[in-house]
C-alpha cells in the first residue's frame, strides 16, 4: 500500500526541518562507531577496575572479543511496574553467558511514580526526573565498556529519559525490555465512580482506599491506557522492543522467555557481528512518525506530546506541535481502552493488540514499513506475536482480525475518523487536548473563566459551591519554569462531577494532566506559560474563554486582556521542600512545552 499523502508530507517536512541537526548527529555517531569496539581502547588498569566485580565473567571480559551488554535498570520495589525488574539482570547475565557473551549492570536510574505523587509536592519533580534519568543512564554508559545496552524501564518519565540516553549513546544498539502489565483488577470505570463519590462526600476514605487497592493490586504496570502503557506501545511502533513484547504479564514463562530472547538479540546486533543496528540508525525521522501514528491510533497519553519532541531532539530530529495535529487528522482511532473506553490493556492485548494494529495501519499506508528495528528491517515484523515452544520464543502470524470490536477495530471501520489528540492555537497560545476520551458534544466549550494558581484552590472553590455553573477552570503558573509542570490529574474527579451535573466545563492550564486524562475537555501544556509571558497570566475571573477542539482554537473572547498588567504570584513555596530546592537549575533551564520542556537538548 502506498504511503498516505498526509503521513508522507509530515515526514518530508520533519526530514527537511531536521536536515542540519540530524546530519551533525549522525556524523558524531558514525565517528564513534568507526573507533571500533569500545573496550579495545581502555587501558589494562581501566579494564581491571571494570571487571573486578564480574565474578565468573571476569575471564571472558578480559581475554575475549565477545560482546558485553550494559544493563541500565530502573528497578525499585515501590513501583509495581518496575518491581519485576529485580531478577532481570541475573537472567540477562545467564542468557548472555550461555550465548558466549557477557552482561553487566552499568547503572541504575531513578523511577518515581506519578500515581504516588499526584496532588503532592513531589509531583513538581516528576517531569524533571526524565532529564535526571537520561543523565544517570549517561553516567552508567560513560564507562565505555559496552557493545550494546539493554534498558529496563516502563513508566511515565523513565522510558523517555532512557530514550534520550539511548540516542545520546546512539553508536551502540539499544534494546528496550518491558516488564508487562499487572493482571486485571477492579474495572477502571468502577474505580472512577468511587473517586467521584469521594469527591462529593458520598463515601469515606475507607471505601476509597478499598477500591484503589483492588485496582492497583500486584506487580506490573497499571492496566489503564495511561503514559506507562503508551510508552510500551511506542517502543513497539518504533522498533525498540521485540515484536509483541509490550503487554505480556510479569512473572510468566513467556515474559521470562522474551527477556532471554531480548538478550540474544542484543548480542546479535552489535558491531562485533554481521547485523549491526546502532540506536542512532533506529531512531530516525520515520521511526518518530511511526510512534506518533501509534499514539493517535490508540488514543494514547498526552504526556507523549511533551516527551516525543525531547526524545527526538536527542537524535537530531525536530518535531513541532503541528506534526502531531496533522498526523492525528490522518490517522483513525482504532482502540477503546480506559479512559477512552471500558477495556484495560490486558483486554486490548487479548483482542489482537499491537500486532493487529500495526498490520492494519501498514495495510492502510499509515506507517513507514522501511524502518530499521532491532528485530529486522521493516516494521512488518511487528505484525507477529510471540509464542512459547518449550522454553523458547517463536513468532507466528498475529490476529488477522479483531477478536473484540468493542475494543479494537480495523482502520477501515474505526471508532473515530481521526486520532486521539488535537492541537489548539489562538491568542492564549498553543495547547493540546486529548479528544479521544471526550464526548464529541463537549469538543466546544465557551464559558466564563474561574482563575486559580494552584489545584488546591480549585478543590476548595468546588467544596464551597463556587464552581457550580458553566465554567472554564484556568489553572496557571503550572508550567516547567514556574514549578516543574506537575500533573493536575487530581482535578479530574472534581471537574467530572460538575460536568455530570449538566454544566459546560473545561480546563485550561500551562500544566499537565495525567496519561489517564478523562472525559472533561482539557486544554493543557499551554505555551507560552504564565511565567514566560503567556497571555494566560493576564486572565481574570469572568473572562469569556472558548475551547474549540473542532477548529483547533484556544481563545479569550474578552476585549483588552492583552493590555492588562501582570502581578506574578508568590511562587517561593514551589522552590523548596521534598527536594525541590535541588531542581532550581532545571526550572531555569527548561524549554517551552512545545519543544518538550527539556533541560538537556
């Protein structure tokens, strides 16, 4: 199938826009490759330090030219998604040893959970943790002892940070290894109803806690289609996972076999063999376009609109908000997974999952098939799904049709003609909206503003009955320079209650929402942010705001707003406590949301 003209046009302009930066990047990576396997350039003393703790692998590291894998792990046992990684390094080392190679843990990176920090001061470190993760991975890989890297990470900022590191060390192959989703618990829609009842005081904290624990109940990623699971989708569409690896549950024979297979593949694609696939060649313009197509077709997390430009920039690829909007307009919404539907990712996987979607999108001409992936040349390899044959993985043809059309539909008969995200522009700046979860009747909201400078004040106004009318809730000074751009997901139950009472409700903010952003229309990531000269700083209560996802507009309709004088609030409370004082340089260096709010690139 010929490539869709809209996808072709977006790809062409990204390639043109990125010509200089991508060329410089590839020149650097090729020079690093031409220097040969890195350990050959270390002194004997350098090497002795690197191998002293390697036990039975010492001899192989010191005397052979067998490939050595550097493991970057985001393991901790507080995060359900990362707890399964505890045993992965030993498993990888044994698999490498069996195939004549070696593996070492090059370093660990932090992994924080936005679910724990929602509505808490720690959330103000969340976005910047992405850059810390990239830096920490870079420290581990800087020892220059590795012929390939395996990255163990799943959740919200972890995968984007690891991709920035993989691109920076793009002269060696990168294999991303998922841990999989937890088994299904309390259905997500039931959990949401309990949260709304708690917000209105109908139930107490004991009942809320019971529901939350029934939902988040075991090892693996949360089962809704938030940022963590969107990351896993992205790694498959971009060719950095093995085919079909994303949504296999932890602690199962197939999950273990996939980790072994990923190790074997990492050994096969180093410069020491005949199938060299450095990460810098995988992470090209077409791979990022494929990732955006997957984001739109699945109705994925809004956080990836923030992360993808930062990830791409590390590989010399320049993405802009219009790229997302134009791809969204060309790509059908094929999946309904909570919060865009009732199903969870386990149901999605059982219905045909990513293999079916990739096949459908390839057949529709909406994906680039001519990409380099860790599995082979061409994305068609990702139509397949893994099966166990004894203790080994084999790949077979995936589902040729959807096994549940309430969850997954073909590209020719989608849930919606266009993808899950819309770009909004106007006199208030540029923002985005996740439209896939919002009733089409609510895609246009025009109502007076209620302006706040933190989410606690919104909840207080709600409890006082001050928001019980048509309203556009504006929460400003939540951008990366102001306070690190925290997620405002804890506002979702409050705003959903107002909407369910029959009011026209929208949110406008220079902050973020969760990857689980729900049914309330939300214009988020508004740039310029309030602290950086954005008009959002000049809004007053009662100003008429129009949020229009159909026409892609974000406007204040009241005259004279631009002429007002701004008196910035006291933001000193955002600068200290729970580690925030250590991140002042990050807040100062952060770029705008439109380019990823990154401090590094």
